[in-house]
């Protein structure tokens, strides 16, 4: 799941749920990056809402918010389960 990891995860021989990450280190790196992106998105959203940045001044902040959301799309919340699981 980690977009920066090049290691492959293999299907378990004995059955069971297949791994999402190659190691705990990879899992922690994913969690840190996701938390960082979430913090950026929340901060930028609050900044735009509270400071009511207008016009051209808002453009770079809005662009950075869009970029952070785009990056966050590669880091889904793995604690959520879909119906039927």
C-alpha cells in the first residue's frame, strides 16, 4: 500500500489475510505520511476558513490544499472496512 515501497507482498502460503505492507517499518512510514498529509489538509482548510483569504492571496493556498488532497488519495484510511467484509 505504501506508494514509495518497491517490495512485493506475497500471498500467504497457509491461507489467511494477505499482507498490505511488506514490514512494520513500511506500515509506520505509510501512517506517518498519511498523518502528515491529513494535518496539512486540516490546517489549510482552517486557514482558508478563519482568515477568509480573498482573491489572489487565496490562490496559492487553495492550490496547495488541492495538491495535498490529491496526494492523500494515495493514502486511504485502512481502518475503514466496506460493507460485507
